[in-house]
């Protein structure tokens, strides 16, 4: 019985990790393909350039990332050096923090599962 419970817990953890990885990959593609500009420390970057930076931070923090929300918080929301938030500037829209922008997309993705 104990082994069955441990197996079940491990299986659930694996499924959760796979779901998180799929969500993270979706968000990375979302950043890369955006027509919006990603602002870091006062300088705007294309989605492709933003993704390169986010990927570096993701690689650095990978061991600390357990959830998709951890990925957003640690890799894509603010400068580690200055502490300044990242902003996203989309055509004909008010600038929004990258954290809110990515959380909104994550919510859209999760709603599409239902």
C-alpha cells in the first residue's frame, strides 16, 4: 500500500511538471511571437530579444521553478540587478507590466483547457 501511494504521488508530480513545462513553453512562444515591445530598464526589445533574456534567466533559476507562476516571477517580471519591473508595450494599448501580461495569457491558456 505504501509503495502504491508513493507511486501515485510521483506520478502526479510528473504530470504536474509536464503541465508546467507545456505552459512555460507556451509563454516563451507567446513572448517570441509578439508584436509588442518588451521594456527592460528603460530599453525596448523585440519579442525575440526578450525571449533570449528570459531564457537565460530561466536557465539560471530552473532549479527554483516549480510552477508556471514561479517561471513568470523569476524569469520574466523584473530586473535582478535594478529591481525595476519589465513592461510590455503593445500597439494601441496601455503599457502593462510583463507579469500581468504573462499572467493574463496563462489564464487564457488555462481557460482553453476547459
